[in-house]
């Protein structure tokens, strides 16, 4: 599926990704942290509302699941694995957004050339 995303929406998605990264950097996890979870989920929701791409939506679903586990408390040994998984998923999401952005830029250049 080729999603059509405006440049402004791409910037908002990038901001949401940066916000998720900031929450992850600020709130380590491994203990109950409703505030961090709420903020992380708010960033996920913001991105979800902006992107009409199945792959990105799957990444958002995964991020929410991992964050729920990370900020619910639990085994300290699992915390680092969850943090690594969230970082990898954020990187994959960011790569997908860059791919969409590349398509956006090409369409824009094609329109300008016509």
C-alpha cells in the first residue's frame, strides 16, 4: 500500500517518534510508571492518527504492547531486553517513515517538473 502523507504530517510523525524516544530515555522502566506509559501511548496515538500505512500501524501496535510491559513493572532482567526491542522498533518505524518521505519527495519533484 502506498500511503499519501503530507510534508506537515511527516514532520508531526517525526516529532511523535522523537517524543517516544524522549520518554524512553527519561523513564527507564521496570517499575510501574503510569505517567511514562500514558505519555508514550499519547505519542503513539498521535502518530497513528497521521499515518495511513499498514506497516507503520503494526509498528505502533508493537510499541504500545512493549511499552505496557516495560512500564508495568516486572522482572529487572526483562527491562533491558524490552528497551532494546522498543529502540529497534522505533528505528524500523523511522526507516519506514523515511521510505514514505522519499516517495513523497519524488512525487513532489515529478509534479514540479510537469
